[in-house]
């Protein structure tokens, strides 16, 4: 998985691309660490470029949710497509983390 981030002063958008699986744990830890420094703001994970997510990737999203709650962040998922959208729907992640089309 690759990512890039955009900070607009009021919030942060992180654009994920590629495949999100167990081997991306180290990369995702960078995102989680960044969340610690961004308390009280919006934090959006844009999934438009993400082509695949497995159960480990979903687990890491739960870690992000916990970190957001701990740091008073408003975590949202944005624009999931294809297999990623299906996984979020089947696993009911849209009930756990707000998701925008």
C-alpha cells in the first residue's frame, strides 16, 4: 500500500492506494503515529485508490478507529470502490466508521 497526505489546517486527508494487507502493517503504523499528533481535527482516509483490502487491513482500520477516539479525531472513510466497498459492506464497517461516497 502507498499513501500520501494533505493537511489543510482544519483536517487531514490520507489517500491510500494499492492493496491493504498484513504486509502493510509498518506503513500503516506511520499513519497511526500521525493521528496522535492531530488531535481534535477531521481525519479522512480516502480509499478511492485502494484496490484490495484483506482482514488484516480491516483490523488496522479498527486500530485507526481506536486511535481516533483516543485523540478526539473525527475519523471518516471516503470513496471506497469495488472489492474494498464490498468488504466494508459485508463486514458492517460502515456502522463502525462513517463512510462517505
